[in-house]
């Protein structure tokens, strides 16, 4: 093994199932205000009362956000015959995210189920509905937004209203995306794949929440158009994966190439343990996503403390500007990450080594696993020049949908 082993790290004997999640808490974890995230800020219109009062409190963001607004926006770049495919997906997603879909009345008759059996039934039903991964954990109030920020797609919600969500438990659902399509980002085919996955999750989470309410317990779905919670920390607490340098969750099964939805509830269920799959350690040495990101949003440096947690902090304004420029949600970080590589025997073996040996296995990866994925025959590192991507390119091979895209 000499030469394969990284001398900087001893062989680690990783404990893959943990009593508490791996992230480091610094002080007290505090919740986030949805009004501060870039999507909510994008909904504000210049020269309105809301705009003035928001940027009076956050003067540093106004210039940045005006720059972003000058670009065409998501779903507004591409061929006029292809774009309606995206718009139609979004239309359905708006409906699936309405208050009437995510929440509702609870049956008067409460069914008594023991927590172990309840967890089994929930997982089985969620898988039946299309979820690839389902894990259950506690709902930490630090992961619930403080105030409503986004209302454009959900007019029933009132901007600025405080959020109160008393549920104790959370079910995290994940659906893996088609790696070939995500690799095409940042063009239309990438975001269409994201929307396909969001749709499965929106329907599955809304149906699952409805099932739980029929059992006599309060439950609410949180999906693309209507979140009250942060899906990533909840999924980490439930054992779906770990937080990565690129700022999103990596699971062993799909790497970062997955989407999440959450169902919060009062139904008591057995919890799954948080996991240590070696991601946090792997990211310390690997910086491929930071090198590949066209906006420079991903840090090359160390973790910093954010609202009581030590983590790599991305620059959301820079990332979101790329979205508004390309009309997609980019996803280059996902396609550049070694953990995204498809589940072949070789890549699965590499993941297993990363998990079991941690950074002591890194020399092996550096030669093999960490080689870059090259969409369009280019090194992904060169994708900084966004205009070199042409939205109507035929981008992938050997798929039944090959002839879908406008030439
Ligand atoms: C707003 C938002 C964005 C914004 C801002 C993100 C930001 N970091 O500020 C922008 C537009 C930049 C963005 C980009 C992307 N996003 Co986004 N985004 C969201 C959204 C809707 C809300 C999150 C939010 O309010 N963030 C603002 C604050 C809280 O961010 P933050 O302090 O930096 O914290 C981040 C992480 O550190 C973590 N986090 C927050 N608190 C805590 C606490 C603990 C203890 C831990 C461990 C982690 C953690 O979650 C936050 C993720 O944004 C979530 C859905 C949801 N409700 O969770 C999806 C979500 C996070 N996005 C997702 C994805 C996939 C992406 C993109 C890859 C785009 C794409 N093609 O899909 C990029 C990746 C960018 C990147 N490298 O992080 C997925 C992540 C799936 C996964 N594998 O984990 C989510 C969960 C959507 C979903 N339903 O699946 N996103
Ligand atoms: S989605 Fe694109 S711009 Fe945003 S962090 Fe990932 S690579 Fe960078
Ligand atoms: S590309 Fe490397 S550094 Fe970035 S998230 Fe993936 S493993 Fe971590």
C-alpha cells in the first residue's frame, strides 16, 4: 500500500453510524430568516416599500442584488421551443407546493402505532412514492426559518410573518438525479432534470404528509415552492449524508447529485443514526468544486463559524448570479465532485475506500478517482467562461431523450 497511503493521515477506523452528527457546534445554533436568502431577495421589486425597508437593514446587499437582477433570469435563456418544457414543469411544481398540497386537516381518529413500525411504514410508503433514500430524525428548531421570505409562488403565505412549527420529528426524502444530464449544466437540460426530480419529491412529500394526517397526526411537507425548514441539516441529522465543502449534502449513494424534501410531523417514529462517510475529511484536501465553480462561490480555505456551526460557507450572491446569467441552476459543482461519479464497481470501491480509510486513502484517489469529469470534451475547470456554453447544444448520448433538444 506504500505510495497509495497519504502519510499526512493515519489509517482511520471510521465509525460510520454515530450518536450525534459530525458537524462542529460553536456556541449556540441559531435559525435563519428566509427573507435573507437570495431567492427571497430576488422577489423584491426595486422602488417599493419592501425593497427600501429591506435594504435599509442590509445596505451591503443592494448593489449585488441589482447586478443580479440585470441578467435575464432563470428559465429565460434558451430556445423558444425548448423553454416551455421547463415552464410546464415549473407550473406543476407551483401547484404541488401550494398550502393546500403541503398541509391540511388531521383525522380525528388517531391510530396507535409503535415507533419502530411507524418508521417502517413511512419508509416503505415513501420509497413506493419514488424516494430513493428515506431517513428519519429529530426536528431541531434551529433548522426552521424564523420568517416567511418567499411568497411569489405561494400567495397564501404572507411575507414577514413569523414561522412557528412545533413538530418534533422530520422525515428526509432524497431522489438521485441523472448524472449525465446534470453534467450538461449550466444549460437547459440540467435544470429540466433538476425539475423532474423536484416534481417526484414534491408529490412524494405531499402524499406522505397527507397519509400521516389520515393516521391522526399533524404533518407538513416542505418542497421546492414551499419550505419552512432547511432540508440539509435536517437530512444530516437523519443520517442521509454529510455536509461538504461545496455547501450541500453528500450521500454515499448519490454524492451531492440528489435533491431533498422534508416532511415534519408529530408522529413518533424510530430515528436513524447520523453517519460519518468520510466526506468532511475528504473535502479538506479535495478542492475540485472550488476550482470548477464558474462564479468562485465555493471557498478554497477553511471552515468558518456560521450561526453556531463550523462549515464551509459559499457566496450565495455569486452563485445565484450565474443562474440568472445562464437561465439555469448551473450544477457544475455537483458534476465536478468525485462523489458524483456513477455507481460502477470501480467508483463504488473508491467511495468505500474514502469512507473506510479517510484521507489516508487520498493518494489512491488523486491518481484515479479525482480525475475531472469532462463535459463537451473540455476540462470542467475551464468552464469559467460561461458564454462558451451554447444553450441549444445536444449534450448527451445514448439516451432515449437524445432527440428532444432543438438542434
Ligand atoms: C436558497 C438556496 C440556494 C441559494 C443560496 C444558498 C446559500 N448557501 O446561501 C443558491 C441559489 C446559491 C443555491 C444554490 C444551489 N443549490 Co440550493 N437551496 C436553497 C434553499 C431553497 C434554501 C437554503 C437557504 O435558505 N440557504 C440560506 C442559508 C441558510 O445558507 P447557509 O447558511 O449557507 O447554509 C447552507 C448550508 O450550510 C446548510 N446549512 C444551513 N444551516 C445548517 C446547519 C447545520 C448544522 C449544517 C450541518 C448545515 C446547514 O444549508 C444551507 C444550504 O443553502 C434550499 C432548500 C431548503 N429549504 O433547504 C436549496 C438546496 C440547499 N439547494 C440545493 C442545490 C442542489 C443547489 C445547487 C447545486 C443548484 C442546483 N443545480 O440544484 C446550488 C449549489 C450551491 C452550493 N454549492 O451550495 C439542494 C441541496 C441538495 C443536497 N445535495 O444537499 C437544496 C436542499 C434543494 C433541495 N430541495 O434539494 N441554493
Ligand atoms: S451551482 Fe454553479 S455557480 Fe453555484 S456554487 Fe455550484 S458551480 Fe458554483
Ligand atoms: S469536489 Fe471535492 S471538495 Fe468539493 S464537495 Fe466534492 S469531495 Fe468535497
